[in-house]
């Protein structure tokens, strides 16, 4: 069992346990007669906290995995048939050797 599934199972188990403990007097009044009611209520609150904590952790991991699984579209790009090819700018061509005629034969 993976940690992701175990968090879900523990969260549901703790929430059911908290529900049983906190509603014991409404459904079965004699169920907690032999125990301290303050300690039972505290145990129910702790079970509720642990259940909510496990469910929150499970939901965060689930939503992260769900977000990462969503396909992402590539951004819109211009149609290549509509783009007009322009000739290269000779002023920005730095691969040419300097012409000697431009400098009148003088070395640099």
C-alpha cells in the first residue's frame, strides 16, 4: 500500500472514530459509562484533528498529481506561410573580412 493510499485510509478511519466517540451519548447512552467522559471527548477531538490532517495531506498530494497530469498546450505561433522572408542585413554580418578598399589601403 502506498503512502498516498494509506493517508486516505487513515484519514477516513480517524474521522469515523471521531464521529463514533463524539456521538456516543446520542446513539448509545451506556457505551461510555465506564470511562471518563472528559478523556473520551478529548480522544474524539484528537481523532478529528488527526483525521482532518491526514485528509488534508492526501488532498494536497492528489491535487498536485492531478495538476501535473493535465496536458499543457504549446503557445500560439505564427503561421510560417504568412511570414515574409527578409534578406539578411549586411551591416550585421560580422563574419566578413574588412575590405581594404574601404580603408584606402591603410592598415588599421
